[in-house]
C-alpha cells in the first residue's frame, strides 16, 4: 500500500475515528485503526469495538491500493504533530512508514485479518439539522444516569412519531425531555430506541457541525439492535440498550400553583456562589416571594451563605430545596435568557422551562423536571 494525503486531512480523519477507541481493549486489534486505500483516490479509515463503529472517507493520491491496521491513538498523536506538509504512507515488510518532510515514523502493522467486520448501518429513517441535533442531545443527556446500578437509565430514549422526535432521559432524581421536528423518509415513521447517552453525546458533538445528519433507526442487514448516523463522509453506528424503559410521563405535573420567572444567568451565578458552603449531598434552599428568589445554604454551626435575585412570581410563595448540581445542570441546558420554574408544592417535582423574554411565553419544547430535597424547617 502506498498513498499521499494532506496533513490536515489525515489528522482530522484519524482524530475523529480514534475518539472512541477503548483505553483497555479486550482484544489488542481493537486498539487499531483500519486504513483502506483504493484506486479511485479514496482513503477510508475505520474503527470498531463491537459496540460503536466509526468510518470516514477522505481524498488521497493512491499509488498502490491496500489495507493495513495500525495503533489508532499513536497514529492520531503522530498526524497531529507533523509539520504542515503532505504525508506519505507506505508499507514495507511488517512496518508502515509515515513520512512528512524530514519527519519519519515506522509503525508496526497489526494483523488486519483478525479485525472484526464493521456492521452495516440500517437504512436512513430521516434527517435532522445538525445544530438542532447537538443542542437537543446536550439538553437531555445531562439527566441520564452516570452510574452502572441501572444500565437502562444510562440511555436516552428516542421516540419518533411522524415528523416529531422526542428525546428523554432520567436518573430518577431529574428528568429531561426535548421535542423537536425532523425530516422522516416516511410520513408514518414510528420508532422507539434507547441509545447510550455518553455515546449519543459524543456522536452529536462530532457530527453536529455538519448542516444535516442522517439518522437510521431501523434494523441493520445481518444484525439488529443498531442505530446509525451519517454526515458527509462520516458514518457511525452504535448498539442499542436492551430493556424496558420506565414509564416516567406521569412525573410531569398536570398543573402548577406557583410560577416564577428569573434571569437564567443571574440565578446560575447566585446558586454557584451559595453552593460553595453546601457540603456534599446537601441542598440549596430557594424561597420564592414577590419580586425575588432568596437562595440559602448551610445551617447551624456550619458555614452559611445567602443571596437574593430578582424574579417575578405568580401564585403563592413557596420554599423548596434542590441538589445544586442538578439545578445548575437544568439551568445550563435551558439555553434561554430567562427560566420559568413551575411548582405544585414543596414536596413535589418542579418543572424548568426556557423563556426568551421576561414577560413572554415559555418554550415547552424542552422541559426539565427536578425532584426536591427534603430539608428541616
């Protein structure tokens, strides 16, 4: 195999493919990246760890077609640090020679025949705006469980009905849901899949810069339980989580007795400051009254802090306590200048939504439900 490729092209391609390589692969070959050069002037780079696959095709001057497998992270480090000149790659015996200007590297070839075959992606089910896709996944994935106690809660539930896509995640202490429109290939499209949140977040960030992302939610040829994403020459698949997701729709309150609107950035900064004295697993207390919300933390002989932020109030005054990290996650995900917080009572879940203007309408396409923390009177 022998080819020449631009340094920036190779560096970007290798970095993208290598991003998901396992740190401790169960099989040595899974630490590799497969390079496949063809006579038509294309170079395809692939990686697969039996859960997530990644494939990208770039232009290259191919003198001799062929396929090699080399250590992925090492190739990524090398390609990023080479001078800004064309890179020549050629196989010599059991080595892969990488030359760029006066820089020369000799890499050991790994056994390509032992590398697993990448899965075939399902047929595209539709497409979605890349920026919207990235934003929606980020808003929802903050509520996914980060532990391993209940693996099913580490996923994002994606439900499709026609041109409406609903993303939902929960870790039992908060719940995030985002509804958005996409462009299905069939008007009667109906799918429900559970995608690992960490993988979906990584995919959305790496593909979201593209104008459009194709999403494949069907069954792959030769295997099921896959979801595929494609943007330009970048293709990736991931295995789905298996299991019945809990029915959490009942968590959403059907009505609210009290609503408060507050400038998002003001509340975020105040909660961050007050939470400095909140010991681990202790809440911050919020007292909503006419014209303001008072934030407090700490009791008794412990360090204490308090701060007040301007807010509008509709309905009875209320005092409620939240885990500060969970509250800040929700405020950070809203992405609007103002936040509306709706309550039924201090012991029931509160609903956080975004709002563009202080006296405007709430944007209910994104809802973040937060369970309160009990505190001493």
